[in-house]
């Protein structure tokens, strides 16, 4: 049993990881943490974030794997595309739960770029926990 944890370079990532760690401990499940990167080849900063997440998991009572995942953000509605790519990762890893962040873009932003969280919640066949930028959590 594995919980997919999607972290990005946004304000919600710390809360996303905290929430996933609590779920992993409570459900006795492993974490598969993916740091979403825009560039096909991860730069030093992305690798540093990956290493910091790995170090953080060492101190927790939960087993976790951390990887960098390239997600395409070009083309129309890149947020929706990111959501679909996360679902592909979830299928490859055979997850039982997804934890991810969400920062509101407002109606105009959602129409222009789509929304990864909405795309995942709409199509996922496992529970999804959404952590907003202000620390609130919703589970579907």
C-alpha cells in the first residue's frame, strides 16, 4: 500500500508533506513522494529539494521514496495536464491514496490553465486529500 504525495515549488508543499506523513503513520502505508519539476532534466535546486525531503523522512516513523518527476506545463490548460500526468504516476506506482496541494487561482486562472487538483479529484479511483495553501485539508 502506497500514498502518492505530490509536492511542487509552492506554499502548500510543507503542509502537503506533513499531512502525508501523518496519513502514512496512521494508515501504516509507505509514501511515494514526487517533486514535480518543469524541466526535463532536474537542476541542482530540484535535486536539493529532493534530498531535503529524503532527509526529513529519515526522521519520521514512515517509509518513503522520493523522486523527481518531469511534468509538462506547456500547451493549453497545463494545470489539467499536470493532473493527468499525476494520475499516470499513480497508476504506475499502484497507490491507495493521493495527497497534493492546491492554491486557488480564481476563476480566470482556472479557465486559462486548468487545475491539477480538480483533474485528479475528478478522475482518481482512490481517495484524494487536497491541502490548500492556508493549511486546510479536504478529502474526497
